[in-house]
């Protein structure tokens, strides 16, 4: 019972905030027509990948030749459509910040596959990262700050102690084992998404060992980077946030800033 009550409280906290009148207000709202990304801010966008066929076809026209070729390599139509929407939405959002047509944007990729804009187009010093799982995509944007974002679909069959022991730090495994069984799946993915967000911000992906650093993820702790092997200075360099992406998702943001201002936008066509 204790675990069920705790999970319900966390669900309510993730889904909405209260304004000064005590009225529930949505966290994710439509972005203003004139969109400004200031220094020291992080804009996080949420988009549904479940879009009408007409929207998918319009987003398809925004993709580059290499993106179109990758889309065609997906065996299942659903996965193809999800990729098209995720990339098309990315282009449409970036175009709002840079005032470039979305179809004209050119991406470059790091050795580990992290995308960035070509320097000729990036007069705004825009940094970004994206992640998608299930039917949801999340995007993070900053000006000149390293940023990583991750969203995970909760899957009980994957969230095992055996997998945690293989990838997580020893302290994280101990914390996971101490939690009630009924909240271990969410706790597992809270930990996983926070670790993924951090290594994506570093730009190294899964080439960076997940057990080399520790994040806070217990229900009574705020998301945080709490230990890094051979790198104590990292703790003050990074801020990690839990993102309330949805009831069946765990998501996190990592940003190279001690106290950024976060804004949450919901993408609509």
C-alpha cells in the first residue's frame, strides 16, 4: 500500500502544477508566436508521434535526402512514420528559432552520432538534443550550453535487477533493491533516463560507461548527478531534471548550467 500511495503522489506531481489559486494548470503549453530563447534558458518540447496521415506527409516533405533514405530502411510502417514525425518536428522547431525554412537546414553529426547544425546556419549558437520512445518525442534547446534529453517507455520486462547490476553503479543498484517492488520499474527508468540524458549531453552516447557515475533517482530525492568517477568537478557543472512526460514514460534533461530557466512547450502543427 505504501508503494501504491507513493506512486499516485508522484504521478500527480509529474502531470501538473498548481497556480496560486490552487487550480491545476498544465505544464506543457503552446509556444508563443514570437519565440525567444535567452541565454541561461532551456526550452523543452513535447510532441506526439501519433499524427494524422496528412501531417506525416507534410513533415515528410521537410526531410533531407539522407533522412528520407533512412526512413525507407524501417521495416515497419509505424516505425517509419515515427521517425518521419520526430525528424520533421525537429526541423519545424529549429526553423522557429533561426528563421530558416525547415527543409533547408543541414545537420552534421559527431563521431558518436549526435546531430548539430552546420555553423553557417547556426547564428543563434543553438544547441539541441532529441529523444523518442513509444509514441512520444522530446526535444531540448539551449544557446551555447551542452544539453541532453532522454525519454523511455516503461517496460516491466526490461527493468530487472540483473540489467541494473550490469549497467548501473553499485550505489544505484542498492537503492533500486531497497524500493518496494511496485515502484521499481519506474525507479529503474528514472535512473536510466537520467543517466542517458547526461551521457547524451556529453556527446558520447553509450560509449561512456553508465556505471562510472551515479544519479539520484529514489522517490524522495530530486534528480541530480551525485558522483562521477575521477571527476568531482562535474557535479557543480551539470544540472539534471526529471521531466513529466506522461504516465507511461520516464524522461530527464541534463544541462551544463547550475540554475537554468526551464520552459515547457507542446508542439502542435
